[in-house]
């Protein structure tokens, strides 16, 4: 049985300390990705996007992020690592 709890699950980013990875150095205040499209808002668990895996092409810095949406589909988003790091630092809660 699935029930709607009223929560919306979105995706953000965090940068950890290289030497002490349990320390969060930066964390995005705005979401990188939030449910907006029908396939993200309607499904077995509505209003949910969650990252499942990421692949990076070191030569180009292009990042492919696989994500689940509403527990019914898998989607793919793209970003560039340098832009993602800059955005995370510029829009950090910390």
C-alpha cells in the first residue's frame, strides 16, 4: 500500500573535505533537481526524484546522472563537473 505523505523529494549536492570526508564543506541551498514533470510528480510514489548513479567523462568533465522519478521511471540528467562545483560553492548553506 502506498500513501502520500505530502513530502517532495528533490536532489541537491554536497562537497566533502578531501582529507576528512565526514566533514561537509559546501551544500546547495537550492535544489539541483526537483519534481516538476508529470513523470516525476505522478506514479507509485509521487513528487520524487532521486539520484541512483553518476558517470563522469574525465576528458570533457561531463557528468551523466541517472535518477529515479516517482518510483516508476528512470531518467537521465547531464551537468559539467566544474559548473556543478561552482554552483554548489556559490549557493551553499554552509
